[in-house]
């Protein structure tokens, strides 16, 4: 308690200097965290399908015609197909020919678990409740049928087969959608890297053309009234040829390009290479900035702590004459620095949360951001413990008091 009171007394003795230190440290912590968020954002859309991108095979776009999965699987033999599916389903007795019919995407477990879009309300498909004959659906925002979370509605196919469904969530507007090539690549457009797996649903762009979407799970669809033994493939898909010879893999690629994905069939090695080139291009820009800030943190930490300790030498000398050891003075300095760290941390976190909630930025407060902020604070605290020992051990209390 005595050490804590002494540390508080030091804070009160030079408030202007301490406020500057707090602001400086808060700025360094916030900038380091923002840089980590920026680097993470470059990997955010690669990581969900990193296993596929690093495999042997192809990324394809089945966007010209709708193909049966049984037909495609028969043609590619032992290769593995990972894809999304499609159906033409009317909502609440819509006219299939004249009304704006939703594009019904049917996602496999792999696609559902790989990427979760931000939700306007409700939950994504990977959190649906147990299936009991009522299809769980996620819909795009501002849809023409005004479907909201919790609404029940009827789906009907071209044969007149119907089944009830319930909306469990509404996707936030202007969000990336996995493999949904019915929508526009408004900010991506054929980069030949991992971004080609994502399309943007923007209601301002899509709704004037009557384009909106419903997302269902493959498992529930196969148990529904609509399933007739096969699913219709549509959108971006992986055809994986791991374990096959190069010649066999190339033969499957030729089949895909000739019959099923004529406009876009890319070797995954090309996609993976281009993806890393894109990430490295961004890191080459960001890493020098991050390193400069790191070294700036070290230099300013040493300088600030040295100035602070030097300005308090007379106080420490008085403590020493009254019976305290130099190590006790170091503890007081450490507690003083800890209080500054806590104050700086609160300010930096508040600033980051404000930016995150009030502006469209990539800033987040995840595991890596917390790790970097903690490391910066720990670095400052280490210096605050070591530097006082170095300064005070090289000084004699009598000499300090005579100089003052």
C-alpha cells in the first residue's frame, strides 16, 4: 500500500508530463493494434479456404448453365467436388415468370462453416436449430417479400411442390457471399486469387434487377420435398485432385474447361500463388511501418522512463535516507508506470472501439490485437523496472541531494 501511495504521489507531482506520457503510450498501442488489424484483413478471406487453395485441383465457376451434381461427379471420377447448389423456388405463391424470384443457394456444410457473413439480424446457417421438417433459411436484406428474422413462409418449386420455411437470419447489406456468382463482383472482379471465391451482395445494385437471395443447407434440402436424387450446381466450386497423377489432374481440367466451366477454370496452384503475392504486396507496405513503430516504442519507452526516473531522483534519495532500498524505489517506479499503462490502455481501447463502431474500418479487437497491445505495455513495464535500477545504482543519495 505504501508503494502504491508513493506512486500516486509521483503522478500528482508532475501532472502535465504524466498526461503527455499517457497520450503518447496510448497512441503507440492504438497504432500497433490498427496495423495488426490491417494485416489480418488481408488474410481474412484466404484463411476460410486455405486447405483448398493449397491443394491440387481447380477453382471453377459453374455460371453458364445449371448442371446436375451426379453428372459432374461421374465425369470427374475420383476427384472431390466442393460446391454450392441452386434451385428456382417461389415464395408465398409468387409467379415464377413475372415476380422477382429469389436465387435459392444451397450450401454444403463446408461452405457454411468456412465463412460467416455479418448478420443484420438473427443467425447464420451454422447455428440453426434441429431440423424438424421446417426449412431454416437466411435471406438477403431489403428483399421484395419483406422477410424478417422469425417469419415463416412457403417455398414452391416449378412442379408445384411446397414446403414451409422459417427465416433464422438476415445478412447485413453489402457483404461478401461465398461462391454466389448470381451477384456482382462489384469490388473484386476476377483477380485470379482467393477473392474470386467471394461476391458482393449490395441491395442498391441487385434489387433494381429483382435480384435477391435465400440460403438453405444442403442437409435440410436433401431431406425436403424438393429433393429428387440430384442437386443443381451453380457458382464457384473446387474440384480437388489430391492423390492423382499430374496427367489425370490435367485431364479433369480439360473436361471442366470443355464442358462445365468454360469461362473460368483456374489451377489452384495459380490461385494460391497469386493469393500469396497479393498478401505479400500488402505486407511489404505495412511491415516497415510496423517495425518503425516498434522501434519508436522502444526508444520512447526508454526515454520517457529515464526522464521520469531522473526527475524523481531527489524523491528516491529521500526515500533511501529514510530507510528504503534502491530496489524499493524501482518497485515504486514500476507501480507508477503500471498506472500509466492502465490509463493508456483504457484510452487506446476506447479510441479503437469508437473507430470500429462509428467508421467503416478493418479495425478489430481480436486475439492478435490484444497480444500486440499487451506486448507494447509489457515492454514499457520492463523498461520501467530495469532503468530505475541502472540509474539509482550508479548514484549516491548524498550526491543527488547536493546537486538538487
